[in-house]
C-alpha cells in the first residue's frame, strides 16, 4: 500500500475515534472536556483587572482583618489594694496565735517562756530583737498580773508596733527635681555627680560612647520637660525585681502619674520582654536595648534622659540580679546610679527582698546599702507571715523602712506597707 494512503487511513481512524469520544462525552456530561474545549483568547483585562476587582477565575480577595484596638488595663486604686491586702494578711494568721496561747496560761514556767522565745526566733526576728521583746514581755506580765488573753494581746501588739516603727517615712520620693544649681561650681553638694572626683570616677567607668553622651547631656542642661523622679530597683537573683517594677508602674499609673520604665537588666534575655509586657498593659513606655549584654548603665541613662525629654513624672529602672558577695557586680550598681544622676538625682533606691529568705535577707540589705545607699525595702512573697520578722529586723538595724509589700502573683498584689495591718496579721 502506498505510504500516502496509509497516512490517510490512520488520520481517518483517529478522526472517527475522536468524534465518537466527543459525542459520548456530550451525551454523558453535557459538557466538552476542558482540555479539548475551544481556546478562549486571553485579554489584557483578564491579566490586569481594574483595581479592586479580582481576575477571572480567582476568588475575591478577603479584606484584611482589622487588628483590635489595644485595651489598656486600669490598675486597682490604692484604697482598694489596701483593703484587699489587709483582708489577706488578717486571714493568714501568724506567730502571735502561738504566743498568745502560751501567755494566756497564767503563771508561766521557764519552759513556757522558752517556748515563746523559740517561736519568735523561728519567725526571723533575730536574736537581738527577740531578746529585747522577751524582756519587755516578762516585765509586763508581772506588772499586769493577769492571764486575760486580750490584755496580753494588747501589750504584745504595742511592743510589735513599736518595733515596726510606724514613725518611719514610708512614702516614695516622687518629687520631680529642679534644675541643678550652677551658682557655685566650686562647691558641689555632697553626693552630687557631675563634677570633681565623683564625676571623673563615673566617666572613667563608662564606655566611650556612653561617657560622650553623658557629657553632652550635662552640657545641654535640663531637658525641656525637666528631669523626672528617678527610682532604681536592686536586689539578688530571684527576688522578683522585674515583676515588682511592672507592679510599681501600675501603682503609679493608678495615681495618675506618667511613667517610663528602663530595662537595664541586659543579661537576662527575657527581662526586657517581661518588662515590655508589663508596660503595654497599662500604656507605659519601656526603654530597652535590642542587643543582649549591652551596658546596663547606658540603658539606665537613656531611660532617665527619655523620661526627662517627655516630661514624665517618674522613671523606674530595673537592674540585673546580683549576689551580694560579688564585689564587681555590686560596684556596677554604683556606676548605674552615678550615670543616672547625670540627668536627675535618684530619689529612691528600693531593695527587693524575698520574705522567705529570713535572716539572709538582712545580710543582703547590709551589702546593698553600702553599695548604693538603699532608701527603702520592697518585701515580696509575703503570702504567709512565718518569715515576716525580717520587717522588724531590717528596719531596726538599718533604719530603712519597708515601703511596699507584695502578697501574691496578681498584677495588683503590691501596695504600700501598713504597719498596723502587718502587726494585726502577726497576731492573727
């Protein structure tokens, strides 16, 4: 057979098969398969539809979801905190119950007095305070000559209240400092930073960029908004400094004060994030470094300077936890304070103590006081009064008042220290 004839036969067979397939497809589905349908020419409008209209064959684009507006929390008022914390303290009981049960027996034996002394010592009052309190209780028990528990309770309450010393000033120094005096440059105030040997020491401790920034700030004079009241938070690892900074910001916001937080704990990766979260909840700005391990003094300086530029009322600077027996780390705290004072005096240096550490907290207080001159104590984790004796000891030994107490994990579980509520809680 001729080749041309063979090709013609093959083409005819293929055409016949194709025709039958198309016919069957139409009868079964009523549609021509897509792959053999007539080609539709592409138009430019199909490739580039007018703005806002989807291309043919594409689903309409979804509208981007609107992010919900951030809702700022309104911290609890100070009176509300105090009422709630008093109730929590009063419900916790304390060593007072054990002492009262012994004193109410009437004629006390030496064994009874030893039991009272052991109870006081295990409450971390310390040997000196316990001895003084025991002498006074023995004397008053003889003078009163009574076994009435209520009368003995009033004596014990008066003695404990005197030890807690309600006369100490427990208010935070939140006064905005005025512009530094320039009249007598040759005679700076005691403790002032920015001139003389102290200034040279502070500048020598700083990194080159930091020293230049500090010198420029001093030459420029006070910022337009004026310096803010500065608070420096210090303490050992694990006492809850960063959390306390966040909670303190909430206390200040509840008093309608504007606050800037400084994340100068640059050695713990999560510290800045944690502080930022606290700030976002109440609309407080946080100054931080994006570089882990940055110079904490530089971050503290930036925080105080920014608070001054913005005219904020208070700046609270968090610092890294440090062991009290590490001289180098303790010296760094002094550097941070000196650098901050190039912009504004540090009105408060608050030492955060864990109430459960007992007498070890006393040693911490002594070392930190020598390094930076603490002005107040923040006692955290006081959710039970078994270790509350540190309140008495630290105030008696250092003359530094407990200014704030924390009694739980809640965001508003921080309030000014109330001596009478505390003593009533100890007595149950």
